[in-house]
């Protein structure tokens, strides 16, 4: 009797185990499918170029379109871009860029953004009902300057979607730029400078990245019209273009700006002063802020002051305002002595 009961128990236990194994084998694919679906249902990022172009010349603007998709593969709908080009709010980069191979390229504005300063960007408007897919346009050149021909893979990690990190990649082939193409591009840029030209903004961005001696001279000449809100260099395309130049072109820009200081009809604005200060002082001149931290501040101020008698008309008035504004931040005793001798700018003279 005991042996029968034992055999019956063993058989029942084996049957139970077989049933459990069968259920596990049946349910496992379901869990695997759900797990796989959970892994694939994440936000994604697609990176495109204008007209699906993949071959670019050195110095050619590379305009990228970032399109964000939700977990179901549908484009995100938002009212406006939540971030600016380099930062969202305070010290928060909307995108991070990784380029392979690690040589042959550089970040043109790495020194500028290494400064300990604050940039506020974004529209500042409260969230609105969704109206269109979130597609962000940016110029890769602002982040990556290709200095050598070759094949590159650019991986972009973005946090524009609800603080989630979403990544994508694109392959680019960079080739040398011929002098003929460079000359033709600059000529086209010059012909689209009129305010009513629909291509004016694009031409201005093209000029920022062309990086030829003639393009550098053109950028410097356009500084006469650059004032910008609050004299913030980040809002001055020509300022940022000059600061982001390769080293050999930075020397050409500095020489050209020195010549313009002596030019009677060229006004020296705070934007001009800040650009040249940063160009000569590097990372010690934080973000174009006119502060006495830059070692080139006083030298440049005295140089502009010595050229003031040559200035005429509006150029003289603008230069005088700049000397007064910039000089008020400086502690250099030579600048303080000269400040007392300067005539007051017209806007500061009371009726």
C-alpha cells in the first residue's frame, strides 16, 4: 500500500511539473514579445539633410533636419521648438555631437562656450496645443567644423523631448572646396544681401562658414551693421562667424579689424570691440561680456581711442559711445585717465 501511494505521488508530481513546464513554454513567447515591444517602443530621432545630400565641401553649410517620433512611430506634435541652437535655459545643451573618426574636425566655438557665463534661449511662451510635428533645423557647422576631407559619422543625442535622450546618426562625405566654387559662393552671398531677398538669412549663414580670406574680409566689413540686442555676441552672426574661424583665418580677421579701426567711416561698435577682444584674448574673454577679465581689453580700448580723431560723422559718434560704454568696466589706470578727457557721447548729454 505504501509503495502504491509513493508511486501515485511521484506520478502526480511529475504531471504537475510537466503542466508547469508546458505553461512556461507557452507563456514565454508572450513575455518575449512584450519585452521586445517595450524595448522598441521608445522615442526615436531621424536626421536628414536638404535634398538628402551626403557629400559636402569643406566650408559648405550643412543644414540638418531633426525629426522626433514617439513610441508608436508618430511625429511628436509641439507648438514651437523648446530650445535654441546651443542651449536650453541655463547651461543645458539640447544636443550633444559625437563624430567618428575623432580627427579631421573640431568644434569651432568650443573656446567661446568654455566661458563661465549664462545663455538664455527658447521662446519663453507657455505650452500651447500641438499644431505641427517637432522638426528642428540646425547647421552642423555651428557644432562641427570639418577641416580635412574624409568620411565621417555624426551621431546626435538630443534631449528636446521631455528630457529624454534620443539619438540618431548620419554619414557624411567631405571633399575639398575648389577656388572656383568658393568664389562663386561668395559672389552669390554678396548678391543676396538686400533686406528684401528671401535668401538673405541663408546667405548670411553661408558666409559664416566659408572661411576664405575674401569671406573673412566680407564678414569684418559687415560688422559695421552689427549691433544686436543688448550687445550680446551670441546674437551677432558675423561675430560668431569670426570667432569660429580656423586659426590661420583668425589672424587674417584680426589684421582686417585693425585696419577698420583706422578707417574714418567705419564705426567701432560694442559688438566689434567684443569680437576683437575675444579673437585676441581667447577663453579669458567670456562670451563677449564686456568685463575687465580679458587681457586684451585695455590694449584694444587705447588703440580705438587713438583712432577716434580720424573718425567722421556717425562713425565717430558710434565709436565714442563704445569707448564710453566699454571703458566704464575697466580698471586700467591708463583707460581711466583717458576716460576723463573724452567728450560725452551725444546720447548722454542732457537737454
